[in-house]
C-alpha cells in the first residue's frame, strides 16, 4: 500500500529555507486533506467555474478557483468580470482560522499571527505535467504572510530572491499535507512550481492525480 508521503521526501524535518520562509512537512492530516479535497470539488461547481489564468495571452494548464476575491487580469475584483460576471464566494471562516494557525506555528511574532486576516484564497489545481513559472505575488497592498497548503502529488517548489526571476533560488519538495509560509523578508520572493511528480499523492486520493495548492493571502483591500 502506498504511503501518504511515498515520494522520496518522507522523513523530512521542518526547515527555514531563508528568514521568513518556513516549510513544515505533513502539517495537514490525511483526514484533513480528504475533507479539504471535498471542499475543493464543491468550490469547482461555481458560481465562478475553474478557469485558466492567461500569461502573455496564453492560458496556463493550471486551473484556478477563488474565494473572497476573484483573481484575474492581474487584479482583484469581487466579481469575475473576465469570465461570467458572477460574484465570488466568500472566504470561509475555517480557512481564515487555518491560516492564522499556520502563521502562529511558523512565526516568532505571535501578535502578528493573531492579526493575520487572510481575505482571499487562490486554489490552483495542477494537472499532471503542469508547471508555473517564476512570479511574485505583488498585487496585495500589505506585507502580510502568504500561507500555502499542498494536497495530492508532490511538486518541486522553487523559492527565489526578491529582486529577479533568476538565481539565487532554492528548491524544496512539497508533498501532500505540507505547509509553506513566507512572510517578512521573504514575503515578496519570486517563486515557481517547476515539476509535478505523478503517482506520489495519497493512496486512493479522490482526484487520483495532480495537485491542489491553496494559497491564503491578505489583500489589504476593503
């Protein structure tokens, strides 16, 4: 029977890749991963359907659904004007609390963690063979932490520097259930997903293959 983390990454320890960038393997339990997967399938039913973000006019293979705010055309809006004009579903309280707990467990600044108020969740589904190029999450108006949760097949996550899309960068394997937080000096780091490793997700996972990534952010917008 396949192990939950049967991908060569099992046995890893929590690590700080650089100040403000913390990786915690196996942060979500198997039961939590299954439950969140069910929520993901529900979110995919609308009102805004999963969609592909355009990069230089070309749609990515990665499919996206959003909660709280819609992310499209490099801006946040309350309605999906670039798709069907429907309002975006609200940010669920349980995701806000999960984000706060993630920050509280990876920061040395508890008051900052308590003040964390993520108001948008960008949920990406990476089908087998998909990637995402180096980019910077730079449209938010506040320097609040970014919380990233992984479910499904493992991915090679590349954490770059704050200035350019080139070296120096660090690669880390993100497996199902892993938490990654970048805040403070690492908040504006360029980052990418360079590879999805097929067949490395949980045994009997409902989606079968690919990877779900939930990114929680605080926009600083009203």
